[in-house]
C-alpha cells in the first residue's frame, strides 16, 4: 500500500538530493516518514542525504531503521556499510556489506563497498 502524498515528498527529496541540497532533501524525507513511518525506502534515502552531508551518525541511525523496517532491502545494508566506513569502523562496515550480500549476493553496490573496505586496509603482508 503506497502513500501517494509520502511518495510525492520522497520524489521531491530525491530531486533535492540529486541537486546537492541535502538539507531540503532531509526535510522532504522527514515529511514522507511522518506520513508513512513503515516505509524502509524513506529511511534509506534520508540516510543517503545525511551521508552526503557528512553526518555519519544520522546516516547510520537511518540505515539501521531501514534494515529494521525491511531486512530484505539490500540498500539498507549498503547505507549502513557506508556510514560505518566513513566513521572508520571498517570491521563493522565489512560485516554490514556481508550481511547485505546474504540478502542480495549480486548487489554491485554491496560488492563495491566490500572491495573498498578491504582495499582501505592495504595489502596483506
């Protein structure tokens, strides 16, 4: 069941996100979440906006909320992994990407995130 008004706010949020206006994007996603608090996508999108803004803790909180709402939504794990990676918590980031790959083994964003985490550690000696 889709909430049309919430979807409208999500669409506007997406436009602001693409335009790099993260504050406005977050406000639009807030409105969408208020109208439809069970929709994992809205938390995922707001997580992306927080992440782009450099607010990693808020990005992580929304990623966790996204996964809680829909554990089968792979993008939530990529948001969680990125937030943790940006907080220099590479082991936790790696675990998040691996959890996501259990849901969607071919997900390119998750595979890339995992590769980035491993590359950040430098060569094994």
